[in-house]
C-alpha cells in the first residue's frame, strides 16, 4: 500500500433503487438548459428512460435538447457535432444518460461546448494535439443505465478517432460529473450478454486499480469490495436480469470501481484493449478485456505476485498455507471460473476477425496511444511482452 497519495473526487453521488425520481427535486442541477446525450440504438426511448428524465427536468423548469448519435465505441466526430448542438442551443449543462459511451461523450461534449477547434486537438497521446482547454467545461450530470465503466464518478472519457484508429482516454478536474444518479432499477433492462461485458469491465477496473503502482488506501478498500461483489453477484444478474438485489450490488461495485479509477488508475490491460477496439470497433470493451485477461494477469502474476493473494481472498478463495505464487495462481483460476459462470468463456478474438498478423501493430498502438498506463503497471513491459500476451490470449 502506498503511504503518499492525493484524494480528490468532487462528484455528488445519489445512489439507490428508485432514486432517479429525485431528479425532480434535487437542488443540485447545474443549469436551466440541458443537452441530453443518449446512444443511437434507441434503448433510452424504448425503455422510457428519456421521457422520464425530460419530464423531471421540465417539472423543474429546465429545458432540454437531445443529441442521440452516440455509438458503443464513441467517436470524436460525434463529440464535435454534439458540442455544436450544445452551443447552437445555448445549453448550460450536459446530461449523459445511458452506458459508459454516452456519459463519456457527454463529458467530451461539455469540454468542446466551451472551447474552440476539434476535440482531437486536445487529446494527449497518439496523434492528439495536446492543446490545453482555455475554458472550463460545461457542468456534467451522469445517469448510468449499465453497471460497468464507473465513469459517473471519475474524470475519464474514452473516445475513438476512427480515421486514425486511436481510442484514447483523457480527463481533467472539470470532466468529473457534478452530479451522478445511480439507480439500479434502470439496469434491470440490460440483457444478459451486456450485463456480463459491463460487469467484467467494472471487475477489471477494480483489479487494475488494486495492482496499479499508484494504489492508495481508499482505492484498495473499494477495489477489494468491488472484486468481492462482482464475483458473487455478476453470475446472478446474468442468470436473472430482474434480480434487483444483484443489480444493486453490481451498481455499487461499478461505482466503487469508478472511485478506484479516480483515486488509483487502470493499468496497461486497458491500453491493450483500446488498441483492439480502435481497429475492431465491434468488439465490446468488456469482451476485449475478458479475452485478454487470463494471459495478461498470468504474465503479471508471474513477475509480481505480491498483490494477488488479497484479490483471490476477495473472490472467496482460501489462500492460507500457500506460497505467494500459488496464491496468485488461485486468483487466475477464480477469474477463469468467473468468466465461465457469466458465459464469456467461448469468446474468441478470431470471432471478431482479429488475426495474429495484427499483433505487432496492436502492440505498437497500445504504447503509442495509451502509453501512460504502462508507467503505472507494476511490471515493466516491452512491445515484445505485449505481443506474447496477445498471442497467448489468442490461443
Ligand atoms: Zn474499462
């Protein structure tokens, strides 16, 4: 555990089943005209969530304009387009409603609504222009409908430039949402496969933040809590979508893992996954991570097993009377069983069209676009190591 750290999370969190309706009486809405950002797949219309949110805003005298073009791996051109809609309509805050892609887009749109030029000019990493925004982003409200990214309580927004095949995370203090409403009832409609993908994403945020070189006491506690809850409740929610107790535990686990991403950091498994989905955008983020995970964490456990036993214990494994390496192996075995229990053990890279000839390019892309996460990974990795991990994950 690191004994030198900074603690900063400025997001007001309203958590609990049925609490979306508190939008109607919260005094914490940051403006009078919202740009409401939703995904292009129509789910927010279908489940009625968009109507509920807009009617709650109207009841408070808040006008809204809807921007509905966001893709599952959200694109920088939609950030620029959404920001223009916000500016043209005089919106004074941005509300992201939906999965992580929607809330991430809301964050990036909030930045570009007050700053000039194109979004990619501000990105740090890859071909990004590294410009510093001159103006504060519009305030952001986040209402997640999946339990996965934890983006509602962290500053990170992950956007893809489809022209250059780069998927890069970026964030600042003003991209923390000012208000997050996490209502597990909104997650009852998530289909089993998406539940599994998003739940595994949250699991890996917790695992990576626990292993990261910049871990701290609070992120350690929350990471082990999230690892414990997800390994016990994700199989239940995949089995029965309407299990509200499981949905509630997972919603908290995902948000707790989001706090971990704020207090500690993801590590290079996310760099490897971003490279995959930058070239193969149809790979769900959680699927990409899951396909990499056994090879990736076996590599780390082989070189630096010290932090693995606590995670194995959080997953319910009995780690007493074993040496460190065996304890680390217990975690890998428990992870393998979890992946099978949530039905993702049949996912293969080849199903998505990925071929071994890609690996050199993917490894290079991972370092080029998301190199920062390698610096907080507990084991120093070369491009050759990453190619070996891709190969092991492929087999
Ligand atoms: Zn993630």
